[in-house]
C-alpha cells in the first residue's frame, strides 16, 4: 500500500458505501462530502467504491431488487477519492 491510500484524517477511506446497511457505511465521512473520479471523470452517482481493488458501484437505472433496494452494477477502473470540504487542493486517495 502506498502513502496515498493510507486513510488519514484528510483522505477518504479505501472503501466507502452510501447504503446504511453496508458494513462500509460511515455517516461522519459521508457528511464531509466525498468526491469520486473514475477513469478520469468526476462521478456523482457512485453508491460504493474501493480504491485498492479499482471499482465503483453505480445504480442501474431505476431498477430495484426484490427487497426494494436499487440494483447496482460494478464498474472496474482507476478510482480516486477526496474530501470535498477541504477545497480545491484536497489530498487525493488513489492506488
């Protein structure tokens, strides 16, 4: 693991989810605002991400699973994350 992926107070965790049912959900970190760049494009529709494994989960349209949760698809590629409350020069966590 490189220095950039270490989760300090100024960099987001390696893996984070917005679903409260997920073990990777962290309301305090989400409240700060987490920016995600996937394959060089800033994404605002990410449900979950993992920097070290290089993937994001996004909602697949308006489709719901049998429990009423949004159906998601996993996309692979380089992921970068940062806290939006730190401004334009925020430290970026990437693999």
